RNA sequence: GAGCCAUUAGCUCAGUUGGCAGAGCACCUGACUUUUAAUCAGGGUGUCCCGGGUUCGAGUCCCGGAUGGCUCACCA
């Protein structure tokens, strides 16, 4: 059987598998050792003038091969980018050159050689020697179109990262954003802490949790849906400025804007209030935008979003009035019901005033809020952890920051009255009994903490993933989460 | 959870009225010592997502299912 005939009934994997065996039997280890790298691709390009004629050692993945007889070119890709390498039979000897020609695209190699420019001015390393560091057994996606199938891109993110350079950029931006936020919080002398991910009661937000079970304790544990209640326990414990950036989990639908696990920043500051949170938010966002972009104006799809502070502020009542011409400031559930009906909202009779207002807001206002806008003064019955407004007890001292129509941040002057907090929980428990699976459950331990005295405080949560989406112009949350949740599938 | 759309070679994609399964890249063989989506000559490597049905004949039409995308619902 000729090699060619053998090829015909062999798939690409077994062809490479055979190459690997041949390498081994000729004494070459296809999975090499430590390779001392002296330079990286981008560096050789940016410092070419100094490096011309110098000996360099680089390692990376072979991404292109242009052999032309007794010499040839190849592209090597490392974390910083691609660089061309040049191989010549007369430089490396017949055997080594043959070996190089046998390499597959996707193999990881280390080379050493001298930096030069070709006739067409391409910065190139003339290979003096090379070693195979890792044989690749599977063919990479096509070099020109890359990997487009979104399903494969998310499931096999490693391939996406190898062949689609923009993908790496978005994730590097994500890292920069989070780093900048940490720097910002640290500079304000906030203390970063870690609180339980598995909790006996999942509180701090209205959402369905994931449940697991602890065998030794023989009890259910919930993956946290928010960071809030533990961070507030730390306020009781004397931490005056505290923050956490970490994953929370919500057992809900998946969409371009929702992943079951996502990253939140939450921070709490004793003796502060909502106004302080507004200031911090504006300063933080403008500093983050500054650090990842040259401009305060960010393009997201068709929109241009201006992060220059101060951001627009509007109370929920004002916002609803200005988009519907209906005034809900009477605080009367019956009147609100009539207004909702005339606006075409499908609300049930008996729905509370606050829920109706919120419904009107979500339906008629939310999708208009493209530029950063603080919406303030949320009804108390949708804000069980926020302090009441002193003048209007049906409202709270709360804001949500909307950007690109998405809720990006949520903050309030924290409720620190344990009696009121208990009543709020009781209200939530009732709603849960009436079928609202997302309502809070009673958290006696949290109340116990608050009964020892929690300082007045301002607190805030920021959804990091959506912020990253906006700042990287990513249409899907899956473009900013390295390994988004997917239904498993055979490869 | 609902509606619409998609699924064909390792990847990116064609596939006509229902009539032998196709191209480019990748891969294999050969030529080529400064190319760069290298080029030239030759080679098609397939569970047409899965299961039924209609038909002389199904990648194509019908039904059911799987997975994904978009929109909506829920949510941040």
C-alpha cells in the first residue's frame, strides 16, 4: 500500500498519530521539555532596531507553513502575536530540515535564530535550531475564516483563542477592567474580603438559587445569589469599607445577557449613604473607561455612550411621568391600578402601588435609558434591604444605574433598623407563600447581626459582565465569559 | 418556557424542480532557497445532526427529536 493509498482511508487524526509514532521511533520526543524563551513575538517586532542580527529564542504554535523546496517560511504564534520564521536546509542540515517540513500546523515548537528582515521587509527569525515541544494531533480551524460556529467557539474556547485574535483582546480588556476596579477600591481604602459561596440561606437578591447538599452535615446548601448579606454582617463586625468581586449564581434562563454564573462587585461603606455611592460610581466608571479606552465615549453597536460624569439623575416617579404622562405620586394602589390599565399594562387587581410603578417603569422607561442614568427612589416593596426615604416611607433611598438600557449598578442607603428589616422579610415570606419563588426567605442570623447594631451605610452592587460587554462592544455575555454555561455535548 | 432560523468533509461554505456528494483552506504525494491567504501538478478524506415517513429514488418534501442562534418571557 502506498503512502497515498494509506492516506485515503485514514482520518487527519490518525495521520498525525502515525507521525507521532514515527518521531518517537526515530528518537525524537514529541512532547518536549522546558524551553528557555528569551523574547516574544510582539517584542521582536517593536524592538526590531535593537534586535536586528541578535540571537533570540522564541516558542509558540506553528500557524502557517510556506515551504518552497530547500527553504521555507512559517508563522509562529505566541501569546503576544505572530512572527515569521525562516528555515533553510543549508543552515540546519538535511535531517533537521526534513523534520521541520514534516511539522503540522498547530504543533508547538521552540526555535532559536537570528532576527532579520526579508526582501519584502518582513521581520523574521532565521532558524538555527528548533525543538518540537508539543505535537498537535488535531487540525486547527481554517486559517482565513477562523472558527465561526458560535457553538464550537464557546464549547472549545481554546480553539477560539488560538484562531480568533480579537477574542483574546476582549478577555484582556476584561482583566484590565477588573484590575482597575480593584485598584480604585483599594485606593479608597476599601478592604477586599471573601464570603461564603455556599450558604444555608441564599439571600440578598430576588432570584432562584442553585441547591447542593453537604453530606457530612446532611443539609442543603445554596450557591449564593448575591454578596450582600455577608458583607453587611461585616459592617456589624466593624469593617467600615468592604468589597468583594466574585461569582454569584442564579438558576434562571440563559440569554445573550444572562449566564447562570456571573461576576458581581459589591461594596459597603459605613457612615455613608446613597449620595456617596453616586459619587463613587461616577468616579469608578470614568476611571475604568479611561484605563481601557482613549475616550470617554464608547461605541456599543449602533450606540455611542458617553461616560463623562455627572450622569443623568431621575427619580422613578419622574421617569415614569415623563415617558407615560401618568403621575403615580399619589401612592394609591387603586389609582395606580386604573392608570396601569389605561396604559395597557396587564397587572392584577390588588397589586401594590410600588409594584405597579415598577412595572410601568420597566415597560415604558427602561429601554430608553441608553446614556448612563441614575434612577432613584424605588418603591419599598421591591427594595426589601434598602432604607426608607424619611419623607416618603413608601419609597427608598435607592438608585439603579442604567447604561445601554441595562441595569449595571444597584445601590442604596442600607436599611439598618432591625425591626423594619424583620417586617420586610416577613412581607417577603408572605409573597413567597403566595407563589413568588424569588422572594426572600427569613434570615434570622442576618437579623440577629443587625440587632447588635449595624452602622448606617451606603452599599452597591455592579454587574461586571455587562459592564465588560459595553466596554468591549460585545453583543453577547458569552463573549466576555471564557467558558460560558453550555449544555454538554459530545465532541 | 414560546416563536422563527440554522445544522452538509477537520474548518469556512455551495448544493438548482426530488435524480451519482461539491469548492476553498487544512491534509497526503511530487516540484520549488526571501515567501507571506506562497505557487504549480496530482489525490476527496462524508453517519449530509438523529429517528421515522412519503417516493422507483430524499442533503432536498412531511412528522418527531437533539443542539445552537435570534426574538420574546424571566432576570442582573
